[in-house]
C-alpha cells in the first residue's frame, strides 16, 4: 500500500468516525427528548441540545467511534482487496491464454508452406519452433519470468525470424541487457518484436531494424518506422502487454513515437 493511499484511508476513517459520532449524539438527544416527553420524567444526563460534555468525554467517545469505524473499514477493504485480487487473477489467466494460439498461428502457416517448398529448411524451422512452443507452454501459467529466461526464448524466436525472413529482419539486443536482473511477463519481448514486424515494411531493399536496449528500470524495444499501408489487427499484442503490466505493477508501459522511430519501454520488475 502506498503512503498516499494509507493517508487517504486514515482520513476517511477519521471523517466517518466524526460523522458517526455526530449522528449518535443527535440520535441520543432525540431519544432522550422523546422519552422525556412521553414519560414526563427528566432524563439523567439530558443535554437539551446544549452539548454539555467535557473534553475528556468527547475525546473518549471519538476514540471509541474511531476504533469501531476502523474495524469495519478494515474488514470492508480486506474483502474488497480479496475480490479484486481474484478478479485480476482470472483476467491475467485470460490474457495468458491468448499467448499460445498467438504464437502458434504466426508460425504454423509458414511451416506448412516450407514443407512443400524446402523440406530441409522446414525441418530446421520445426525444431526451433518446438523449443519456442515448449517455453511458451512451460511458462504460460506464470505471471512473471526471469529476464534471462525471456532473453533465451527471444534468441530462439530471432532464429525463427531468420528462417522466415532472412536478412529482411535485423534484431539487435544490446550486450548490457544480458547483464540485467529482474522479471517480465512471459513472451512479452517476442510480442513486441512481432508487432514491429507486422506494422512495418521488411524487404531486401528496406530491411527492418529492431533494437532492444535497457537499464535497471526499463527494457526498450525500438524499430525504425517503415509503415505498411494498412494491416488487419486482432489488437492482441500491445493491449495484452499493457493490460498484464497494469495488473502486475504500478509502473506503466511507455510508448514513444517520433517521425522515424517507434519505441515501447516495458518496466523491469524486481
């Protein structure tokens, strides 16, 4: 819980305790007046709206109201937090379930074509694809994976790209990234690289360059902008990444775009 949230909750409890105490005093005063009217008797401690309480009595009553309000509020926030965690768990599960078909769909069509055109190349492609698919199945149930594991999978994915596109796609991972420690959602780098490929031209005459850099806080995936006219999009990629990060951390995915470059910076979670 952040300091600001804790302060807001304390102020909320104080405000509710004050309001509750005021309502209690008013209700008790009305009750005394009504009882006095009905019985004709003078009620001991009657204030007649003069609020004849000592400071010590007021402080004691307020403290009691604060404690009772805090207990009720804490119980309420606890159950709300549990409900939100369960909701987020199911949403994360749904987002993870999008990853496996997304990975398979983008590679099996090419494999089918390669089998007819170049069986030897298709066999090599299948071996690489099997390693990537195994990683996806192994890590799909995890919210986070170690960055080094993710980089290993990304290297395997780059090998797939080399088989698919040759020199039309050039992915460069800066050496310092391999020395970083932290965690990221599984398959996140692969999805960012795929998004860059999907939305940009990549030919022999105009190869697409993608550069992965980073520091202790963020991993950056940047590509030169060579936009294709229009592409059908399922919107799985970037929305999936942003939503998973929103559920996992307060840090946000940062998108920076210039005339020549498009960059997505994903937080490195420690």
